[in-house]
């Protein structure tokens, strides 16, 4: 199958959507599909490039307008998108993220060209304020032109069905995944002598509940062997630094700042407990990564978070300072009990592991009840591995592709009817886009568009290149 | 699509890892069961709406009153002193009422210091302010006054906590309008009186009404404005009366009628609300 992933968010920018697109593309390539990624240019990063495993990425020369998104003009990029989609002989256009204007434009062009369209929604939205109302309207119009939508959690599906008025059976739930082979535990990195590290890794913004965190940290003022490690950067960093200063906890609260995604694991393994204070979240990859690294997870119970991990791996609490504080105390207590129960034998094993290769076979007995907390880091990693992996995600996504390929493409009248139903004003853009495509069809007929040169890993090796940049 | 459920299938659970036997686009019966509508929506009665909108009408009447005074001075119907003295007396009474029991000699001293400073500087600068916009044509002045007064209406603080409200823009608009109009008056003493009136109408009066406003106050204000306008210009009086009645009765009626279309959706996807840490409350939270 020939698939085109479209999103404003892709490497070199870093985040949940970027990771999803990258990992999914890699898996689809491994499954033998042809994948190209479409995004806008990031500074010097422009043109056509190949990344790992010959994944072809088009960095289209479009100016960024706001928040790494292009200006949503709906029609201005039609010729470029058409050229790419036809040259690559794409069958399925797969847009990512409701915030990405490029994805929406490509989906419209795809639908008009008679290609199949799939859209993945990565975020939750309220209904209360003006900006939400506007975005929801745009999403509704665009999803009316999409064959199938994918959400990352069941809450996400409810949200998308409500705000974009899509039919329920046209929305699938396929979660994100985490590379458990990358996020492995390493207890030797943890501090000894009864010190407990609490790790927080998120952008330091209001939506991630940093204000809650700022309320929790001072409560540990008088418990000397509890330390905090905070990864990430953002406008709320000043607040945390101020709190740290006022509580005289400079020694014990380490604010690391922004860290590359690959380095996050190195920080995570240093901790015992991971705290997530998000106020809203569709899926939350951070807690899965933390659980995969063997940390006990304490998280606010908002959005899709209760669906992500079984109770044995997570402590869910209300978004409230007291509740989070109490849950952290529970986690500390559990950890202390676990430490003392793991007698000499376990300790000697750990020492051996430091030198030898990590073998998760030598782990303590699994818990008897499903709800009982799993504390052994290696067991956590194993458990997460059984829950999520990218291959499973890719296979399920391919099923969606196969489904939409079988469906008949939207006819022009169907599209016009659908758009007219949700917002007739958008027909202005729609009609312009349609006539532009007609004009382009006249100038550069589809059957005379030259297909892009296929670069397989083998032919690439002939060009004495492996995974470096091509222009 | 909900296929015919096989009897042996495990029940569907709302999590992301255990429903392997179900297709990805399966929709369970529990779908949207956490949906709540109109949780915090308040439905207003007609009386409440009428009482509420009178705050806006008060501001409209306040501007009208100021323009009436301007007109009286422009035509020299009333001498500036005979406007200044009564309004000063009323302002004094208003001040006593506003301070009430908390009035003390110290407070009185400080307030009179402010008053003297404002009056002195106002009097000193009034010749300059009087000639500031004299070169501009009268039509331009009136159009400009219309727009800045409109700004005053739009940004005035009606007791709502929304981003639109800006006391600074509102007050600056009104004062700028007053300075524009001052240039049309005959002497700089006239201009001084007009500026004092502007201060009273747009600075002091809103302070007083902010705490003590009651919808019934609108009635005498309306009657006074209408009577004065009756002697100045009939069409303007009709315009004023129609606008006031429309704003005060028709608009609330429409609002109350359309309340039944209120449809506010809440669910687990809503952002949790937490108190944001600001410089003020940072220390008490420690």
C-alpha cells in the first residue's frame, strides 16, 4: 500500500505527534508498505530528505505562521500537494493532529483527487470557549471529507464524535505505543541509602498542571531524603524555580531543562516515582514511558489517562494538591516496604546485573492480584511490553487502510453535500480548490505526471549512502 | 460497527489494552455515558435580565448627560459657573455618601489634596487643552467624539470578568472625547468646566454606581435626560428614548427567549480547573 503521512509536526520538532508519525511510518515500512511523510520546512531543513530506513520526508517550502503550523489558507498549497500526492502515487492520505493546518489541506486535496483519507486526532478539546468552537467547526468540515478517523483513546473518540459529528463506526481507537526496548529500567542508576527520587517530565506549561506540582513540592520541605528531578522547559519554569528558592530546596529539586527525547530515558531511570499532573490529556505517552522504565506512576485522573495503564502500574488521583501529595506518600510507602522485603538475595542479584547483561527472568514473584502494585522495574517493563507495541499499532492501522481502500471514493457531489451540511461558507474555498485542480489537470494531466524515483535501501547502498540526507 | 455480540466474548472494558477481540471501531453501549449537558448554565428570568442590562443603559445615559451639558455650554444657554457649582455640591454629597462611616480627617485631607492638585493643574492647562484641537474641523471633532464614546461604551466595566473590559481604554476614550469637544467652546474657562464635568461623569460617577447601583435608579435618570433633550432637540430625544427602551426591554426579551438554545457539553475531556499560582497567592500556598 502507498501511504502519505501529513502533519505539520515532524522531526526536527519533538513531541507526541512527531513520535507517533515517525514510529508508525517505520513500522509500516517494515511491514512492506511504501510511506512518505509530508511536513513543512523547518528552517534549513527543507526539500526532500530521507531518514532512517529510507523513509522519504517532504519538507514543503511553506512559511510557518503560528505554533509551528502553516497559515491555514485552504487553497494556496493545492498545486504543491497535488504534485506530491500524484508523483508518489499515493493511495491513502493520512493526516495527523487537529492543530495541523497542513494535514487538513492535504486531506481536502486528497479527497478531491479521489484518494482515500484517514485522519488521526491526537488531542482533546473542550466546547466552552470561542477558540474551541471555531476549531471544532473546522474539524467538522474536514472530517466530513475523511473516510475514517482514528483516535488515541476512547475518551478521544467520544470527544471527536461529539465535536466533529462523525458517525461512530467511522472512528477507530488505536492507542499510541512506546518502544519498550528503548525505555528499559536500570536500577543501578537510582541513588542508594534510602533516597527516593521523584521525576517529573513534561513541558512546563499550565495545561500540564505545573501549578499543582508547585503546590506539591513545598510539602516535602521537611522530608530530607525525597528529591525531585524535573525535566522540561516552558513558561512555568520560573514558578518552579521560585518555589524551590522559597522552600530552600535548591539541593533537592533538580530542574534539568529541556532534554532530547532519546535522553529522557537516562533521567527516568534515576527515579523511583513518576508524577504526572496534566489537566487534560488524550493519551499521555510520558506515563507509559515512565512505567516502561520501571517507575511507580502517580497521575491525575483526567481525559484518557485512566484507560492507559492497569491499576497495578498507576496511582490515579483527582487533580488536587492534597490528593497528589497523599498518593505520592502511598507510593513512597510501597517502595519502602518493597525495599525491605527484597532481602539480601535480591540485592546481590542487582549487583550482578550491574555488570552482566540485563535479564528480566530473574525477577521476584509476580503479584497475586491484578490490582496489586507491581514494583519490580523489570516486571513493569515486561508488563508494558504486553500492553503496547508499535507493531500492533501499525497492524491495526493497516486494517483501517485496507478498510478505506475497499470503500468507494467520495464523488464530487457527495463532498459538496457533506461540506454544505457542516458549513456552507467553506464551499467558497472548496470550489476554488476544485477549479484549481481542474486547471492543473488541464496543464499537467494526471497520466503524464512523472512518478517519483523509488529509492530502496538496496539501491541506496549502491549510492554509497545509508541513512544520510539526500536532496 | 457493533456486530452481533458472540456470547463467549469477554465484556468490553474501557481501556486501551484489553479489548483484543473487538474491532477497533467498536462502539460500546457505555459510549458517552459520562456526557453531561448544561452543568453550570444559569437561566435568567426576564426581570433579572432587565435589571442587569440597566447598567449598560446607565452608561449610555451618562454619556448623554455629559453631551447635554456640553450643548448647554456651547450655546451659552447656561453659564459655566452655574453648571460647575451645583455639580460640585452634588459631588461633595456623593463623596460623603461614598466614604460613609469610614470618613476621617486624615482621609479627608488626603482626598482634598488630590482634588486640589487635579483642579489646579486642570485650570493651569485648560488654555492649552482648549486650543489643542482647535485647528481640526468641527465635523471631524464630532465624528471622533462619536467613536471614542463608542469605545467608552464597549470597554466600560459593567461588572463582568471578561477580556474585553478595560477601564483604561474606556476612561481614556471619554477624556479624549471631552478634550476634542472642549476646543469648540468659547473660552478656556468653559473648557476647564467641561473637563471637570468629564472627570465627574466618567471617573467619579462610575465609582459611586459600581457599588450601589439599583435598576430603579434608571427611571429618574431617564426622565431627566428626556426632559432636557425635549428642550434641546425633539429628534434626539426620540432617538435617545427609543434606544434606551430597546436596550432595556427588547434586548432582554430576545436574550430570555433564546436561552433555551443553551447547550453546554461537559465530559471527562474537559480541562481540570486549578488555581493558578500568581505572585500574590504564592506565599500562602507554601
